[in-house]
C-alpha cells in the first residue's frame, strides 16, 4: 500500500513536470508561430536595386512634407517620376506599372511599424537617429522582410511597443509624460 | 504508470504552472487589450500631406472667408482667414464645422425626381436637365410663369439666375428676405444709389437700433472681429456700443448700454432721438429737411415717444447728447433677427447719420458703389435686393397673383424660413413644378419635384461681393478645396447649360468663367482672390440723400399697446435660414432654448404673471398664419409684454440632429405691409398666448 502510494507520488511529479515541459515547448516555440500569420508585400520590391543601382538613399523616397510631417511611403506620383514607363525587365516593376500605376491605384504596402491613431509620432523629432535604429535595415536587401501580423491585435510583429518608446526616452533623457506621445 | 484522474490533474497543473513561464497568457492578454481598441466602427485617421486652401462658406447669413486644412486631400478643419477683409479672420459657428458638413447625413447625393408616394428616384444629370428644360421651354416668354428665389445675396450666381429669369421673360427673380432688402428700399426712397454700408472699423460710438450685430445683422463674424479689435481684452476701449432692442441678446450683452425698445419700433426710437438733436441745433443741407423737422418736432416729441415705446425723455436726451459729442458716431438700424424690418427703420437711422453729418465720412454711413455686373442681362444688385419675395408669396397665397408654373430655389429653403411659414409653404405648394438646387435635403427639397444638388461650399467655385453691412466695396472668390464627394453639379453650370438649350445666351460656358469675368470687371486679380485675399475698393456713390420725410410720415405709426409682441432672434450655432442645426453644434444648444423636443421662449416675470405662466409651463403662441407650442423660461432680460423666441428649430426635414426638435417660430410671424413703401414687413408681429 505504501509502495503504491510512493509510486503514485513519483508518477504525479513526473506528470507535473511533463505538463510544465509541454507548456514551455508550446509557449516558447508553437505559440509564437501560431499567433502571427505571415503575409507578403504586394510587390517584390528591391531596395538594393534603388540604393546600389541608382544611388538613392532613404530620404529619396521616404520624405518629409513641407509641414514637417513624414510622408511615409512614396505614392504613385513619386514613383512615376521614374517609372512612368517600364524601365527594366523585372517582373516586379512590370506588375507595379501595369497593375497599380496605370490603373491609378496606390500600392497597398504593408507597413511594418504602423502605430495606432492615438499615438502621435513625429519623425521630425527623431530625425537625429538612424532609420535603422527603429526600422528593419532593408537598404541592402533584394527582398522585403516577411510581414508578421498578430492574429489577435492585427498589428505587425515589428510594431514598436510603448515600453520600447519609454525605454529609449528614458535613456536619452526625454520626458515620458503621457502628452508627449498621446495628444 | 497509467493516466488516472490524479495524474491527469497533476499534468494539467504542471501545464498551467509551465504556461506562467511562457508568453502565452501575458502576450495574449496584451494583444487582447490592443484588439479591444480596434473596433471596426472606430474612425481611422487619414495620413498624408497637410495642405491649406482658402475658401468661402455661405452657411450663415453672411459669407465667411476660411482657410481649410486638409490631410491627403480631405478637409478636416476650417479656420478664419485673417488675410481676408470680408470676415477679418473670424469664423462663424456653422462654418467652423464646414469640413464635417461635407459628410452630413442630409446631403443630397445626386439629382433626383419625385415619383409616386412622394418618394425620390435618382436620375442622371442629363435626364434632370432635360426634365427642367422641358418644363422651362413650356413657359418661356410668358410673364409670371417662372419664379426664382436665391438665398445667396452676395454671389454672382444670383446675377446669373436673374439674367436667366430675364431671358425667360420673367421678372420674378428674388432674394430670400434679409436686412439688405429694407436697406435697398430705404436708399431708393432717400434718392441714393449703390449699397448702404457702415464703417464700424473707424467709428468711436455705435448705436445699434434693433440690429443684432453679434448674431444676425450684417457681416456677423466681421462685426465680432471689429468689436474685438476696438475693445481688446485689457486694452483701451476705442469704441462705445449702445444697443436698443427688446431683450438682452448677445449684442445688448456686449454693449456698454442696453435701452429696451419693443420690436418693430426702432423708427420711433430713432426719430425720438432726432427730436433731441434738432432741438440741440442739428441740421442738414437737404431739400426736405424742413419737412423732416416739422414731422419730428410735431409727432415725435419726448412725451409721445415715451408713451409709444416707454423710453424716458431723459434717456433719449442723454443718448442724443452722447451721439452729438462723439467724434465718429454711427447709427445702424435693422431687424432684431436679420429680416422683416421696414425701410423706415433704415430711413430713420439714416436721418440720424445725416443730422450728425456722418454720411460718406470715415467711421460713418457709406454709400458703396456696386461692382460691375458680370452678366449683362442681370438685374442690378440694388434692384434685386429691393424685390419683395415675401410680398410676392403672400400675394400668391391669397390668389392676388397667380402661382408660377415653375419655381426654382437656389441656396434657399423658403418652405421653412419664410415668415408666416405655413402660409408661405401653402403658396409654394400651389406651384406645379418646384425645383430645388439645395445641397441638403431641406424642407423645400423634400417637397420639390426635381432636386439638382449644388456642391458643398468647399467643393465649388463661388464668390461673394460686398456683404450687407460692411463699410467698403469688396469681392472674394474661391476655387474647390476638394473634389465633389457626391454627384453634385454647380447650379450656375446647370443654368448655363439649360439656358443654352433654350436659346438664351448668358455669355459664358462655365461658372468659373462667370466668376473670373466678374473679378476682371471689378478690377480684381482672380489668382489673388482664390488664394483668399479680398479685393477692396474705396469707390462710393454720391453722398447726397434726402430724409424721405413723406415716406416717414406715412410709414411710422405709433403702436396701440397692450399686445404681446414677438421678438424672434437668430443664433448661428443653431443654423441659419439655409442651414439646420449642424450635427457638431447640437451640444451648444442652450437648455433655455431647447430641452428634449421642447422649445423654450423667454419672458420676464411681469409678463409671465400677466399670461398666467411660470418657469417651464407650456404655452401656445398664435400668429396670423399659424401656431407654435413652447415652454416658458423666465428671463428678466426681456422687456415687458415681449416674448423672445429662438428661430432655427422645428425642422421637418434634414436629419436626426435637427428634425422634430422644438417648433418653427417663423410660423407665427405675421407679414404686414409697410405704409409708404408697400414692402412686406414682419418685425412687428404680435401673438396671442394660451
């Protein structure tokens, strides 16, 4: 009777640890894969072709507007300054010109670090930093990173969270008062 | 080791404990919190280039020059244009929500015709114009068959409409009632030409008789800006304001002195002041001065004036003395609610300006030159302003004049906004074919046979010339700030197209061409105008005026007394004669004007006692042509035997933000005829109370 109880206790501990282990595996390996869906950009855009081939830099396309606000992604109007007609032999360029530019449809790019409307983020105020301090370094890449969309929140995996903003503000001595980012 | 119940529980417990050391719970909770902020109905901001363009809004009674800020081409805020002299950087309470009004649920989204059961069916612009052309073709060249009413007193569009009416053989092209009508008739009777203007900017003593300059008289926003400039907070007061009117309205509240004067008795008040000035030796080198002096000294003696309007001789004498001792005094008269005043009110106030030597002087009353007409066949501004739409509709209502076959309403809502509204609406109902060019599904559009929506102010070319009340001739213009959101079409373009089809040559092919021609003829630079800079001219007409003593003699009658007078008032936050309560303004409506669906009128305690009413009690007010139900608010800022009542409520069309809220006071206004001029007047409206 005593042996049976001890055996049961031993089995109980084992079962407990198996549960823990299973949870850890699911939590750290399966869950991160399940929580995000993977999406690809509408066009296989090559930053490398533009940076290395054409000598452009980030500010060539990702510009500030007259009022200091950040234009974000280039519009068809900007792209058409060079791509009014198909310049090369790339399939991606052909797709862009035929499916978007000629049809006057803006490309529905997936923005990796889209912030919600209640966040007032000024690129101008952060102009002293390198773009790659916050954004993926895509300047020398022929492909765009996979876009991971959180299945629950709907935001990109790369979207900067508030604690990240606060940490950097604290490190550089900028106020973390609510009104600095939330108007 | 088998899996029994105990083992299973231990496995699950381990799983739960293990999960606490993974991101599953914490990240899921965090993501769920973010997800909960992303409901589909939460509006999303639009991002893009922020731009700023000048425009003109005509939502209020007077045009307002605005700077509209847009993001990625979508307007999101309207602010005053400080570079424009027309409104001097101010913005009225309706125009402030102009960007949001683009998306108003009341907007008419395209041309529609009425079908069975009073419902509307969308049609194409070609079909709509064809339908209109067929109706107009049948009445072309026949006098009295076509009537046009415009609610735009300042736009060149009204010139196009009047020229079109002339081409159709109709003389029945009118403006909606406004103070400019009384002023035009008054000026005509005084032998003047041009347009009466008032140089508030340079006056140091302003007496406002009836005219609610802060809410409904003249260029309201500009008046407010001038007042602010002349009396800066904490700064020197450069101009004294005195208000004479029936209750403590916004103008009275900001004035240095309020003299209670019953509605419709402004001319008696002015002539009572003239008595004291004449006694003090004031005179004018005018042909009928002697007749005027005789009239005033015999019929407007201090005791007679006190008996008629209740103002003590001492108050009158003191005010006359103040006027005569000021270096740049100015007397302005008008309706307490921006319409319905008689020409004699203006003539009597002008007489004071003449006695003070203030006609044509800096800071005084001006006779402004009209800008040249853009369309040759159009009626002059003075002629168009003096035409009497209320008198015309009243004659149609009583069958003294046959109803037209076709009536066209542009920027006007006569079914709701005309005095004695029920009677006037019945007159309009006699018209076999009613066309509305309204941007909004207002009361007139909702009974029209054909609706041809004009684009919103921000979506169209437009202009505005010398709003009534300003002290200089001016012109502003605007180009579209945004592409039309819906299927609207400029009314001027529609008229030009239809006119062309009917063989009427108006000389232009587009609204833009008309407005550019207007600017060119005025000597203004079109590009500067559309950038928001007003063209201003010092051009004036001859200062030679007469007192029109014979008209005053016939038209000014002493009140009988003992009746309950109605003192309507208009506040821009609840709309105008062309706009219902804008959705964003609902929260600004005073609880002393509307609670739930109940309209409130204001009377003082003595009048309440006389009427056996108390705070919150319900009363039925009856005028000559209708009834209104309202509740009572006791306000000692209202003079005895007067009921102050807000206009702008009781809409039956529009949207949930204005429909069915309160009652329409315009129903109980009583339209009478002014002796001496024959024009319709309704500032002396009396009501019975039950």
